[in-house]
């Protein structure tokens, strides 16, 4: 008979918002779960929230591990970085070979690889699992992106499938690949999240600062956009945000929020690794850069007194322009997903993840922050052609994009004329134009490199590498 104290199916370390909600979600699906946090008040809060559910709060890590069925499975939901190592270190003396640790946080993929290797030497299975969907997702169904040893995943597969979001009865979780595949996919998810948020912010900026639309009007615009092919979680919450009233001032809350964006790092990691692999993801890079620029508030305020922009006023008919803005945003969204997924494709080959892009699109359709109607088309694109080099050349998406390129060009031009920063939309257009260019001016770059550094160049009319003495001195 299973000892009473060893009857819990899964343990959770870290009872912050995500950990607590995931545990409640698991318990609602019939799992017996135990949770622990260094902060005793969080353990107490879990006990209170547990009600009749099969949830146990532990006052110590050892006590929690002692409650678990063997082989054990412990999920950590603690901040990325040193806290993850600290929990692993504290868990280890209480675990046995065959037990499993699951990191459900936003860990850097290289940390996950290192931890998995170190733990494998001790016979401990390690899963790096991306969980997206914030507080609500954790409680009612997140998108789950697991990577690590397949046999480890199979042990928690029924649990993950039960607690994940479901789209048309299909759970938003699947095994993604070995090692850090899950955390890598989650990192790219967040990179795309940064890109989409930047594009939406640019449309908000144009509407607010140049079209002079009220928050109430913008609420209606975004709500309408969200009922179109742009339908997505991020647009849905944008519409909601624009009608949220601040209790303190009675104003729309958005207007009392300081314009300085913070970042925990996943967008930056996406850009860094894309640079490392030589994969262009400029919309995501710009999104990261614009968050950093927004944070330089004092400098911006000072620069605004020195650097003047154009004195243009917006003079176009408003409604047709709003329609162009909507189309431009959709084009930018397609480009952003295309860049992120192109990075995944390359990284999967370079790092041996074997990630199936169709699966990724499928599990991003529900639960996660970047869920959108577009993902259904992205899924179809990779189902039709798993080796598609870039989403932009999928026949359907290419048509969609081409149909909106004029609008994107018009919006980028208008923003430039009006002196508004629309760097995300601009670079999305630049990416589109560069990617479809059979010829690029890189011959000049090569000539310059050879001129100043004897770096050589290739010719169009002969094989091999060449160097020229460009000047007599
Ligand atoms: C999600 C979110 C989640 C978190 C981001 C915030 O998928 O649920 O992406 O992981 O909210 O990490 O990231 P920044 O603080 O960098 O914006």
C-alpha cells in the first residue's frame, strides 16, 4: 500500500502566482499535488485556496519531497537564473535516481542544457518546460512547451495534456525535442511577443498622437480589429486596456502609466541567439531596442527639446487610413511570426532539437500570449511543407502579405512624414523587401571589406575567392 505521506503525484516549488495557479489547475483535473515555498505565507495562502481539492502545502522542501510518490516529479516555478540552481541544489539530497525535476520558468536555454547534463550524471531526469499564458493561463489552461528526455516527458504527458489549454479538443502541449528544446521554443515565443507588442504600440502611437483618437475610440478600433483576421490575444487585451478606468484619478488607466517599458530578458536572449546563428529577426531586435529606448526617459525628454521633428499635420481621410493601419499591422504580424519561426528552424537544425514547426504553431494556437488566428494558417503552411524556408513564401501567407504591402508602405511613409517612430513596422517592411530581393548591395560591402581589410570577395563569373589591390598606396 502507498504510504499516506507518499501519495502525492507531483510537487511544486515556488508558490508565486504561476506556481499556485498551476497547482490549482492540476488539482482541478484530479491530480494530488503538494506545494512548497520559502515564503510561509504563500504556503498558507495555498492551503486556504485549496478548499476541498487534493492539495497539500509543505513547510519545508524535505517534507514536500517526502510526500511524493516515487519515482518523484517536482516542478519548479521560480525566477530564472540563480534561484533555479538554488532549488536544484536543495532538492538533490532528497531525490533518488529516476526522479524528475521540471523547470517551468523562463530559463535561458544554455542554463537548461547545463543543468540537464549535470543532473543526468546523477540519474535525475530534467525537463525544461516553457509555460505561457500568465496567471489566467496557468489557472485555466496554458500553452506548454516541454523539452528534455522523451521518457521523462511521457511520464508527465497525461498531466500536461489535462492542464493545458485546448483548441478544438487538441491540447496545447507536445513534446518538442531533447535538451533545452522547450525553453528555446518559449524564448522565441517571447521574442515574437515582443515584436507583436511593439507593432501594436506603434499603431496606438499613430492613432493617439497624430490622429488624435480618444481612448474610447481606440478601444472600439482595436475591438473591431480583433474581430477580423488580426484576431489575437494581444489585440483583445489592448482593447480591454483602453477602457480601463483608474480608480485613483477616474482617468483611463493607460494615460497614467509611465512610458518606460521593462524587460525580464527573453526578448533580448532571442535577439542575441539570432545574431549568434546569423538569422535575421530585425522586427524582434527593434522591439527590444525600443523597450530600451523607452527606458531612457530622461534622455528622451532632454533630446526632445533639442531635436525637432517635422511640423506636418495629419491630413488624410481618417477611416481609410485606419483601414491601412489595420492592414499594415497584419502584414507586420506575419513578418514577425515569420522571423521567429525562421529562427526556430535554424536553431533546431544547429542544436539538434528536431522541432516540428507545425507542432509549435499548433500548441501556440491556445493558452499563450501570442495566440492568434494567424497561427492556424502558420500551422497549415508547415503541414503542407515542413521544409518551408520562410513563412513569407508560403503561397497563402505570401498572398496575404502582398495584398497588404501597399498599406504597410503607406503607413510607414506617413509615420516618417509625421515624425513618429514606427521602427517595428518600418523594419518589417525592410525585411520583406530585402528577403524578396534577388540582388542586394552586399557586393559593395564585400568590396569595402576587401579594400580596407583584404577580406577577399567572390565573383559572379568565376569560382574561388579574390583579392584586389584597390589603391596604389
Ligand atoms: C508568457 C509571458 C511570460 C512573461 C514574460 C514577460 O508567455 O506568459 O511571455 O513569460 O510575462 O516573460 O517578459 P518581459 O518582462 O520581458 O516583458
